[in-house]
């Protein structure tokens, strides 16, 4: 008999797939039902749990809840087991979001008072693209992260046609009322996340894609966090013309330069680790053989790129260390890599950003790298940064959003995000029996543009 999860009384066939951090929703009924079943359970203590709902599908929600033996309330009454706010069709523009924001925050404040301890609030929300890109989902999450505890996010990938790629997304944001919640509402400043014009972007890239990289070659497996060339090639083709100069300040195994060369572009960059630098150079030599294309990866600290005599750059694509998470990986994972003779981290170098334990310092040092890169970028150059939001020791660090905020402040224009969705990794039963922790299988590809006047 299938084992039931004490957290929600559902079996692994149902709760394990729910833990994948991105999903292709079939319809709204299924979206509501899966959340109700994951986050509430009827038991002797609470035979008919109460769920708060706000959104435009009240009849549908209460019918699904009733079908599952749960009661729906449209007021933040006491003793709530779960709360769902569906804002997906509420805001079409930044203006409408800003005029509705105070009402939503007030409701959330009331929910904080009435939700039971360790119970969840889920908000479904899509970003807006009118009159320019504005990530209202990130803004709302940042505004509520000190009231509740920001626990997790899932990305709803809306599929158009048969291909595993689509041009619409929404966020399911998960907050919990718990011992880490500060109970303080601190609305984020609206200016800090204001994005730019999206016209060009929308017509070229879309918003999400499942990328299934081919099996990695022997020297590529040695790197703990490589991204697929197929993903990079797609961006390079959308953002540059043949012969353009592509750059990556943190080259790792040289995936960026290999992808650039394979698309008829030149590939430049820096890499701090001598070990990966050598692998990257070998891969580039092989790829450029017999062509007139140029490549150059310098063994150097990325913070100094402006002093290194690179040509002016048309496009930058990169992926930074995942904070110091490689140093944090479970002992078992590290033991397995060690046994296979694989690298456990990038290096022990103190300039390696993957060795900085303090989150703010890590983000600031990374900004210093991008500031240096800005000096070699041509005006109007596009930038793509591949990152994940980070969960560490039970807390959520919205790295992608924090980084974007600082880069906007630095002067880059924020363009719509794109998700690289992974489905070639096995799901792990994180939080089993106790709470909700997703397997983060979506990577943000954050997009920016250096202003033409800059
Ligand atoms: C996520 S990996 C990049 C992987 C690469 N995109 C690939 O596909 O192989 C980050 C890289 O940044 C490098 N790195 C960390 N700090 C650096 C610094 N200060 N300057 C240059 N490279 C650095 C690490 O050695 C690591 O290879």
C-alpha cells in the first residue's frame, strides 16, 4: 500500500510530483484541487478545514473544496487552515496593480492574524508587461516576505501548442505563518523593480522552455554546475548577429564560448579556477578548429575584466556560483562526488564567490563583477544571467529578485524573465511528513540591457 504523508495524508504518487517547482497546468480546477489536497487535511481535530479564497473563480474554488470535504470562506475568519489568493487575471498593467496593492496587503495582514500557526498562504500571480515589464509577482513577494515567511515558489508554464515551450507563465508564491515570520508589513519600493520596454524581447524568446541537455562528456561532468549549450545558443541567436563578441566572466567549462563558436560568434571570458580554465580552453580549441572565429578565456578574477584588454562586447551570458551552496551540500552528495573523483566545489580561492558565506556580501561582490563587465559592454548590449532563488537552512533567499533590483539600481534595464525548466533530475522527498519544500527545477534566465545612452 502506498505510504501517506503525515503532512497532508496523500500518497507519494501525488505529493512527489507536486514538489517539482514548475508545472504545466491543465486547468484552474486542477490547480486549485492539487493545492487544497497538498496543504490541508481533514482529521479528527479538524474534520472540515477552513480555507480562505479571494479571486474571480469563487464558485469553482468552493465546489472543489466541498468535493474534498473542506469549507471555503471569503472573509479572513479565525482558525484558517490555508489561504488562496488568485490574482492571475486581476492585473493587466502596472497601474492597475499599484491601485489594487493596498487592498491586497490589508487582506494579507488580516490573514496573518487568522491563519493557524505553520499554515500556508498561496498567491497565484502573473507579471505584467504593460506599459513595460514589471515583475509584480516579485514585488508582492518582497512586500510580504517580512509579514509571513517566504517559503517557496512554483512556476505555472502555460503551454501553447504541442511543443514543450510556451509564452506565458505565472507564479504560485507560498508563504507560511511560523516562528520566523516577523509579522511586519514592509511594502517594497515600486521603483526598485521597474523594468523596460518588452517589444523586442517578446517577439524573440518567449518565457519558458524545457531544455534536455545531452549526456555530459567526461571533462564536463567534472564541473558541479554547468549549463547546457543548447540553451545558450538560443539566446545568442536571439540577441546577436553573426560575428558578434560574446562574453562570460565566470566561464566554468566554457559552455558560453563553445555555444558562441558553434553559432559563428566569437567567445571571450574569464575563469578563476585553473582546473576549469584548462577544460574550457581545450573545448574552445576543438570547437574553433578550422574557423576564423576568435576565442580567449583569461585565467583571472572576473572583478578585473575591465583591465584585461578584451574587445567591446555585444552580449554577456553567465551563471554565477549558487552562493556557497556547494560547500553546504549534504555529506552524502559530497561523498559520492569524491568517490567518483569529481570536484566538490569550484576552488578554495578566497576570490571565488562560491566561498562567501554572508549572503549580502556575496550579492555585493557579484554586483562588483557585473559593474566591471559593464565597462566592456557596448551600449545597447543584452545581458542574460542564469540563477535560482535559494533555500538555505529553512529560509528562502530570493537571489534572482535581489540581484535584479541591484542591477536596475546600477543602470541596466530589466527585461522579461525566461525560465529554463529542468525535467531530467530525480525528485527528492524534501520536507516529507513535516512541511512543503519544493525541488527547484526552474532556473531564472534574467535579462537586461545596457542603456544605449550609457
Ligand atoms: C556556475 S559556474 C559557471 C558554469 C559555466 N556556465 C559552465 O557551463 O560551465 C560559476 C563559475 O564561476 C567561477 N568563479 C567564481 N568566482 C570567480 C571570480 N571571482 N572570477 C572568475 N570566476 C569565478 C567558478 O570557478 C565557477 O566555474
